[in-house]
C-alpha cells in the first residue's frame, strides 16, 4: 500500500511539474490548456493535416505541406503566436534528426516549386523576380559562361539537373539525387561530387528568400540583409528562418570521366596490409583534387573500393588511364595487396547529365544498383556503387518524411594529415570495431573548395577551406571519430554528418570562429528562438524535457568551450539495416586469395 501511495504521489508530482512548466518558459504541447483547438489550426491553415505516431516513432500531431509562401508565413505566425514547437522538413535527409519532433507542427516545404534561368545576376534590394509552381522554366542558348537558376526550395538535386540539362548546364548537389539543394545541405556546407571543381554548396548561392520568425518574407543577398545572407551560407538549416527560394550558380556542362577500382588483400584474414595501401593512395589523390577531380571510397579491414570522377573538356577514359595507371601499378606491388583480383574500370560520358542519370538515375529507383557479377562487360551498364545510387534507405519516391537518426560520425582532414607518416596507423585506429564497420571517404575538398574561401565570404566552418577528405565512420552501432580528432584537433566536423554526443566543444567543432557572430545574427532575426535545431546556432536556448516539451534553459551561453550540444527532443532512431552507407559498397568479384 505504501508503494502504491508513493507511486501515486510521484505521478502527481510529475504532472504538477509539467503543468507548472506549461508557461511562457516552456512550449505548449498537446493536452495543455493553451493548446489550440483543431478548428483554430484549420482556420489558420486550411490545408493542415493531422498525424499520429508510427509504431515506436513519435511525430508532431499536425503537418502542413506548404505549396505557397503564404502558407509558410501562416505556419510561422501560428506557431509563434501559440508558443508551439515548429519543425522544418524539406527532403527529409538529416542524419542527426533535426527535422522532426514529438510535438507541435511539421512544416514541409518540399512542395515549393517553380524555376527560372538567368543569364546574369546582380544583387539588388528587391531580389530577383520570384517564382512559383506556375512559373514555366525557360531555356538558355548554349553559353560558355556561368548562368544562374532561381527555384523554389522544394527541388532536389536530381530535379534541378534535369531542368538544367536542355540548356547544357549543371548545378551542385549531394551525392544522392533526392536531397534538397536549398535545405540543410546548402545552408550548412554542402559537399558535392564536383566540389573540387566548383566549391561547396554555400559557394553556389547568390540569393535567398526566407521567411523569418516575425512572419516576414525577406530577401538575403550581398545588397540587402547581408548579415542574414552570410549566416544562411554555413550557419545551418532550420535556424534563421524558412528558406522558400534560392538563386544559385549554374555551370556549363562538360564531359565526365570516371573510374572504379576494387582492391583486396591477398589473405582474407590480413587486416593490416590494406592501410598502408589506402594511406598511399589518399596522399597521392590530393594532387588530382587540385586538378578538379573528386572521389568516394569505402575502406574495410581487408579491402577498398574507389569511385573517382573528373569533369572537363579533356575528360576521357584515356585521361583516367594516364592519371591512375602509374599509381595503381606502383601500389599494387605493395606487401599484402592482391594484384590478381584488382579491378580498374574507366568510363566516359558526353556531359554531366548523362553521367548523373547513369549513376544516380533521372527518377527515383532508376540509378545504378551496384556492380553485378565479375564481368567487365556488365560493369558499364550499372556503374554506381549502391551507397551512391540509393542512399539513406527506402522511401525516396514516397511522400517527404523524416528518416530518423543515424549513428555515424565523421571528421574533416587536410593535405597535411593525408601526407603524414602516421596516416596509415590512424586509419587503422579509426576503423570501427563494430559489426559492419567501415570508413567512407569523400574526396570533396581541395581545388576550388579551398580557393573560394579566400577572404572568408561565408559562415561555413573555416576548416572546410583546408579540407581534402571528409571521412565518415559507419557501423551497426555508435562509432566514434576520436582517433581522427586526436590526430587533427585543429580541424572540425560537418554538422550534418557527425554524431553530436561524441563531439565536445560543439560550437567550435561545427562552426569554429564564426559561432559568436552567427549567434548574434540568430538573436537579431529570431529573438525568441522560434526555430530550434540541435546541434545548431542558439541550440543552448532550449532544453528538452522528458515529456518531449522544450523549456527555456536556465543558463544560456554562446561559450565556445561548452561541452556537448543540447539533447534533441527527437528520439526516433533509423533502422541501421536499411541504411546503405553502413553496408558499404558491393564488390564485383568474390574474394580470391
């Protein structure tokens, strides 16, 4: 009886505490007296829909799929006026889970469409003419110079490059066709297959249109609201407002050459020889990056697969052979490497769109499905590793949805690190000692990524301007980048692809010296922290409670030495067994000793 009475008392105390915190210091959640009636939601947003939890997943009870800027404004005004949690959702690709919450409103902007090509761009106070779903895309005559594309925030990489192809143009996007370009990808850094040639995603943007916390549509470019424009190019998505439109650079499409390489150790149980080989290859690849080449690789304890690409007028299979064959001949003779099973397959494409369609597909599910069999004749039919052609699990062709939290970790590395005598041993130490452990390397730095950082024109983490390799740790578990952080403590991590609970000094790790200024911009345009993501600028303003409610932090600080980023209120974990990155790249041949 005493136990029952004690439990009742505890339950009563928890309930009382919840009610006590349902004031101005906490956000309103469903069940509170201040929670708006369904009729109020519908009056403010006629197209709003209700949502229910899915199996073990929680999600906001209401969702609005905006197709107009007016609907975005209505959602922002309603949540601000009623003190309600707001989650911004675009294409749904956020490993850290910042696009979902257990309460409030989901605002999806993937329905914001419309596009227009511009032959030139000059920043102006009023911005470029706006687009909407009724805007008919124009084409431009073939030109050697740079063009520009204005588009609604809902377009993904595949869609934009499909629109640009008739004008023989391309734009940058993630190595996955269904990732939105104007969302968190382009607002945090945005690495791309051709970043070594054209820079990061933040380097492509010349103008944003964004609805801020006051419900006002603002133009952000170098001529108007330049501080907001600076913050939106590196400060992260879902932070300063809701981007509804962007204008970005469109580059002339050139020929593309690519090659695929597979290597394994002579002895399957040899889990040491691959690292000296990998370290040597990576150190030499930095010179190719400065020529504009990019690559992705997957490193295992006894094998490595590499997918490299180069876009230029001289791109060809012969060019790839000239670049790689001397290096491959030299390193194939390294101790423990099986030269008999090494595979080197060069390919060429007439333009970027032809390359893109073959690798990522022009529609969901149409990309390459990995290298089948061991037959070279079949390799040219499906050139893409599965981790590139169908990343982040199922659902890309379905309605936009948050995909859950993926426990991966990463670190950025420069040329100095890749050419260090210690690099091979660091790689071995970094290999996750967990089921499915592998290292996913992305050679998306060097070249223009570094050059475009002169004079620090964006708010992106400064370490990106020294980066040659973005190294991701994958596993069925929670891998840690600690060996990489200890090896290169002055670099940092990409906030979109790093597990925040392993990174202390998170503000410096993700934004470096820019965090204090970004925090000032955040306070200027969002003084009450309506927009909240963690890790994110101003994340320290709120603390997630056990019941999912956000309450004002008792101590708010922009101290760059703060420990870990605040805990997320979103607890939805993705199923790691449907995340293709964790499985890595398929090999075209069976292991042969």
